[in-house]
C-alpha cells in the first residue's frame, strides 16, 4: 500500500444538531497522522432543525462537506455517503458520539498493519448524562442490555472479526475500505427511519462482507463514546428499542422463528401472555428478571407489528 492514505469520516444525521455539534467538536480534537488526506462528510437526511447552520460553523476548522439525502432513512443516508466519499476508507460514526483524540490514528495504524483487510471496528464506551436510575445501572452490567445503547468492547487486543453475532462491530464505530463498501450497500428496509427504531443495517453489511471472505480486524484503541441522554434512560425507551428489534428480526429474515412460522392469532396470544408476565414481574421481581421479561414482551410485540403492519396499535400505547 502506498504511504499516502485518504480517509473519509462519514456521519448521517436527522434532527440532532445539538449532539452533532458535540461530535464535530470532538473531531476538531483529533490527532491527524502524517501522510493522510482526510475529509468529513455530513449527510443531512431531511433535517428540520438547524443542522446546516451547525455544520457551517465548522467549515473553517474541519475539512467538511455537507450533503443532503431526500430519501428518508439511515440506509439511504449511508448510501449517499458511500457514493460521495473520496477516501480509500470510510470511517463511520454517529451524530451522538464523541470520538477519542487517538481514534483516527488508531485506524490508520491498523490499515497500514493489515493492508489486505477491508473491515475494521473499535470499542464503543457509554457516556451517560446525569445519574442513571438504579435499575439501569444494574442493567448496564449485562452486556446484552448495554448493547441497547451501542456498547461494544470485543477485546483488549487486536482480533480477527468473524460472522458470529458477538464479533460484529456496531454503527457508531467501524471502518470499511471504500471499494468493498461500494459493492456492499445498505438495505433501505433496514436502519432507523425518523422515529422508527429499525436497526441492523450496518450489521447486515458487515456480516455479508465477512461471509464473502473479507478480512476484518478489531482495533481496541480506536475508541468512541456513545452519549446516552436522559430521555433514553427510561423503561419506555427500552420498550421502543426492543419493539424495533423485533421488527428488525422479521425484516432481516421473514422466514425465521420471528417471521412467518407463527400464525398471527397465535402470535397475538403469545404477545399478550408475555406482556402480562412482564407487568406482573416488574411489581414482584428485581430488575435482572423483569428486564428480561420486558425484552421478551417488546420483541414479541415488534414481531407482531411488523407482520401485520400494526403501527396504529403501537402508537395507541405510546410505544
């Protein structure tokens, strides 16, 4: 690989100008390795806030380009960035993440150490606003629940990425070589779209690349911090997240156990049963137990919503 590298940092955003500002401030603090051409792409996905004005304020301090994607949805915004990227590699983060000052250096070092690799990922630490409720603090000790907020820390040393779910990097912190990324686009039916909490668009791409035979590496010193605002530190937020997860399961694989195997009436009956179990559990049991019941109930409801297009029912409960 030639000594000269070009890197595109891509951020897709929808109505998060305040948190985006904090992300861009962290990008200002980055150490820039020598021999690097670096650009920052911001994709405005139909924002109605002051996102454009915020981005403009950083035009003199960052090599920033502002793009607009009118097709709503995170996957559409990601694909817009893929088409426009000038870098040899696309380094992805989110509009509510704070990157470590060594973030870019760590990825550049990894790219140069493993020139045949097309895929990299790094740790995502959580940065909680205020003091979390006791049940949430207990929940975050369980990595399967901490991942709700994007937490990821696969290893303290570099390791090969595999297709196992536990070895997949997450959206706020991963890097893909552009020529491969152009062949592995993000599916528009996956990924967040306005307030719909469908996910999985980046996991789908990463797993497809690894299945194809791409080499991937975990970069333990490429750290970002995912900001968890107070409004996300609630049971209602968890409810909405896991409903979205159930919907994502169906969209990823309509023939899975979350999809077409269960008749609709049986699925509805199951949703009612697990919901009643959760409502009883949260009155009697410690968080470790009732959180599992909340997850099971919400995923089941999400599966039902996606199967039968019952968004009206979800809205009626405020979920």
